[in-house]
């Protein structure tokens, strides 16, 4: 640990823009001094109260009490009580909301307040968010946002992002394993397909204000979630890390000075077991704690006939601990630590089909396997049968610690968030997807560390002016652990054979022949960002924002061949070099840029808010870390550096409340990207996971409609539909699709083609019907809920292919049971109730022999969940 801290400080003070670090660290030391030096205002250290039903006097658990215009808020406990520690001078106003009750503004002028809410089927529960660093209604924010509350996440079984996407149709996630994960919003954010570590994601992923840099984080189980806010479109003026496509803003449940806890266990088919728990309470007058746990296990969904066992299991564990310290009335300090560990026997893909390429007949997949006396174990991918000879391993561990300080200063809040995180990746893959010894070893073991520091000030500066200004720093170190290994087996010669020369059959020529790669990527980023909300009038607001960004990346790449037949014969050496070659290159790149946005918002009435936004943003410069392609035996080192993306974005939206019990929102958007960073496949086996390139220009346009309707106190409905059209406006030198491999050219003009991973139409529709009742002497509500998710067909190839397209599909999820605020809750559930067979992703095998594999969607699953809260 001492070495790590020393290295960290050396990097901070000797890296680029070190003056920013010095200023920042100085600020961190001064914050406590400044706050303690101020004259203590006349305030109440703690404001507490109780929330009850105005008619029955029932204590309301889970009501939200928030100080208006701030980020300070708390839920009520099982006794309907809450506590707020605040630096606000009395009196001040709180917003109190609870599902099925009218939201109420209450002026607090005493240390204890008794709040009574009126039950109403005529009013839709207000959703409060904090994305703009203050508590406010989602319907009043001039940003398209989807909000999913923690109880819905838990009840719907959406325990990770891949399942959450069924509730938010503008979100796309594709994962062939945790490393190779793509998280996109509106089809933009990360490269589609296999991940290259040398570029930054365009969708920010935040948990309690901490940025998670590696895409593997999106495959982890959620732990103790309070709320998830999905912001669509560029958000670089609100968040520390640059986000060109949107952001996931995840909030976990905070420690409470009121004791409480939840225990939950689920059982389902395929041996599914999931356990969750959380405990919270005070340790002293000023110190509270919360500890949370999540564990998920499930048997495999694919059967390996070679090993006689099921693979693609789930084996996930996650822990999170938090301490909340309130030394004074003005300061809140939260120390948090987490670790998540995944050890599945899984992420295997099944051969989904075979394409005839333009290579000679002897180089077609079916002819190759016939010559080797092999046949696939099944021609139907939904038989879920494989015969892979290389064991699959996807050991994925992420964790870290963070320290968050909120200090009330003047009319606003100064926030400092310091964090260190790590990622350890230990995989084994069968990249040929068959039982043949073609690629017998593929293991890209990696270690990643990141350090982030964000300091921002947010608040209401005057009666007409509010906003946020901040500084963000990030350092990353990603390296092989100790090497990435690719190794061929005895059948490689036949798949790589590119001529009729008998030398290809030389015994042992390729058996054990492989490459060992050592690489290291060190990156540093710094940014200053700000957004202001200027109330020109009570109805018309102007929101300008800006961002200055600096990014530096240093990469060292060294790949060396080993093994195979040891020979001095130039002809045999040439055949080996046709499969793997030595490569060494280094790159040192840096960029700085200024971006911003301008939003005009108009509140025509209490029920209608309109906004228009123009923004430009940048995705930082990239570097290739998966090996470079060759031409005429020469490594194309010009591709080591990838130009940054330049994003121009327009958006117009209307948020309405047609009635007190409904919302209806409409957004139109247009995004143009110059020098779009894309991941492309090549027929070269030695270019691991493809390589990065720039498409000259792409465009994504679309429309989104979403709404909620509370028909009565017993029935609520929701729906969302998105139309998204993503097109390569210009990509004149793209690699050919799989079926054109072996043609006259290895490159193709795909201008006008569809971007991968985007369904033109996607939507979700669902609802819940419920009624009050008693179960096991506990009062609560019986309920039945159904969620439907649909998406139309989409391309699963960066270069549009006639074969690598996925048909549209519809999924139906349902659950029913009894829900109590405290005590015992029980529900039965089913996901993919109609047992729909569908592909999540299609991807060619290494070497482009003509066969391609699929990531299969889960079949029908069902089970029961028991929950106890107190």
C-alpha cells in the first residue's frame, strides 16, 4: 500500500498539469479549516419529524423528505420518522412525497415537525433527482432523464445494467464477457463488439458520485440501490468525466441514524439463488454505518458435450460498507468501500451460423472442418450445446474506496469526492468457438487502477442565479498481468491455410505457436466544468455551460512470438509469420479542448416545460492496444493513434403533465460526430479483438416519447418508445463484412450504412395493479405487475453485413405477490415469460473463416423472492 500511495503522489505531482493537482490538494486541506473558522450561524443542528396519513394516522415508511433546492434529503423509517442534519437557517421549506399521496411543501420553523400527507389517486408521485446537484422534480429539469427507483430494480429482478435496459429502451448493452462490454445510450458511447482498452467510454458510469472507468463495472450486480438516473445526451458540464452520449447516475442507500435492515433471498429454476442484505444504524451521536451484501449463483445455460457439464454459470459476490460522520452541523463526511467478485464458468458463445466468404472453396469453414473430420455438435444455436476444448474463465473483480465531503458554505454546498479503484481481469476463452484445437489459448489477464478527484460547488447564488462549478482529475494505469497470451493448436494450419502449398501440413508447424504481449497504458485527464441556471423571468431560463478538458495517454506495446516448430527454413518461417508476427510500438498523445452547451428552457405553465439544447463535446484521443494490422508485411503504425471524436448535438423536448396523475414527455435529438471512433474486425488472427479506426462522420437522429399514468390508487401504467436512426454518413475505408472476406479488397466504402447495435424502434410498456391487504399479520399491498420490452432488428457488425443482423424480439416479464413496507414481503416472478429465443449479439470467429457465434438471451426463468425489512 505504501508503494502504491507513493507512486500515486509521484504521478500526481510530476504528471502533466501538476499545478491543478497542487491547487486541488491545497483546497482539500483548506476546506475543514475554512468551515471551522466561520462564525457558526444560528441554526438547528438536527431537524426531525414524522410523516403520517392525514386520514388514518398511519405512519408512512419510505416517504422522501428533502430540503427544497438542495441535495439534502432523507427517507422515513418504519416509524414514519426522519432526521435531517443541515446548515440551513430556519425557517426553510421541505418537499415531502410518497407513492399514492399528494406531494407537499412544508415550511419548517421548529426542530420537530409533524407532516400529514393526503392520499390521492388523482396525483402521480413526484420523482426527485439530484443529477444537477440539487433536489428537484424530474419534470422540471430540461434534460431527458429516465429514473428507476430501487424498489422497482429489486422487484423486477434488474440486478445489473443488462437487465435494466429492458426498462429503458434508449439504453443498449452488449457483453460477450465483462471486458468486452459495450454500454451505449441512443446507440452511442462505446465501440460495438470487442473492447479495445485504448479509448474512453462515452457514457459516464457513476456510483455515489464516483466515476467507474472500466466497462466491466456495468456487468456487476447492483448493491443496495436507492435510485438510478439515466441521462441522455452529452452531460460534460454537469459531471466530472466527459460524457458525450449520456450518464448513469447511481445512488446507493445511505447510512441512517435510524436503525433498520433488509434481508432478501430468491430461488429460481436453473439452480438460481440470490441473497441480499443491508443493515444500518448509529454507532454514536455523530457516526452512522451501513453494510450491504449481494450474492448470486445460477447453474449454466449451455451444455458442453466434451466436458459433460453446464457452463455460463453465475457466481457473483458483492460487499459495500459506508460510514457517515457529521462532525458539525455544516459538514457530512462519507467513507465508502466496496468489492465485487465474479467467478463464473462462463461467457461461452455458441456457433450460430456459417457464411460463405469470397475465399477459395478450400478456405470455406464447412470444407475446413470436413477435411479435419469434425462436425459441429448442433446446427441449431438454441439447442444450447457446445463442445469447446478450451475452458472458459472470466474472473472479474472490481473494488475501491472513496471519501466524500459535503460542506455548507454560504448559499451552496462544496463537495469533494476522492476515490481509488481497481480492476483485476483473469480470463480464458475459446476464440474459435469449436471443439477443434485452433486457438487453444486466449487469455488477456489485466490489472487496472484509477485515481479520481472531483471538487465542485453548487447552489443558489441569488434569486435568479444558481449553478455548479467544478474541477475533475483522473489518473489511470492499465497493464498486462503479466502478459496477454494467444496460442494456436494442432488444427490452426488448416484454418490459416492461404495456399495449396503442402508446407502448411508440416507436422507441428503451428502447434503451440503463439504470441505473448506486454503492454501498459498510462493516462491522465483534467477538466474544469460549469453550468449556470439563469432565471431571466420566472418562466424563462437560460442555462449555459462550458468544459475545458485535457487528456494525455502513453502506451507501450510489445508482442513477441514463441513456440511452434523451430525451423530456419525461410518458407516455413513465412507461413508462421502469416499467422503471428512480432510487433513493437509506442505512442504518447495528448489533446486539450473547450466544449460547452446552451439550453433555453421555458415553463409555459405548471403542466408544461419546454427546452432546446445545443452542445458540442469531445471524446478524448485514443490508442490501439489490441495489435495493429499489417499491409505487405509492414505494421500499420499510423493506426496506433486514433483521433478524438467531435460531437455536435441538438435537442428539443417538451415535458408535460396533462393531468395531475399523468406525465407525457417528447424529445427530438440529432447528433453529428466527426472522426467517430469505431472498432473494426480484420481477418488477421494476430490482431486481437480487432483494432480501432476513425469513421469520417456519423449521425444519429431520433425521437423519444415516455409517459406515466396513475389510473387510480390501485393501478399505474408506464410506457416509453424510441425511434433511433444511426448512419455512417462517411466511412470510405472500412473493413469488409465477414461475407466479403477474401475479395479483391480488404476495405470497403460503407457510407450510408447502419451503425451497429441500434434498433430503429424500441419500447417498453408495463403496469401494476395492487390493493391493500394483510399477509402474516402485516399490512401491505397485494400486487400484479407486467413489463414488456420490444426492439426491432439491428446490425451486429461494425461493417454492415447481410448475415450478421439480429431479428427483432419481444420480452415479457411478470411478478405478483405481497409487498410490505416493513415485515415480510413475498413475490413470484418470471423473466422472458414466453420463453422467446433471441440473440443478444453475433460476432465472427477470429480469422474470418466464415463461422460466427452468438451471445444468447436467457430462456424463461422463474422463481420466488422472500424479503424481510425492519
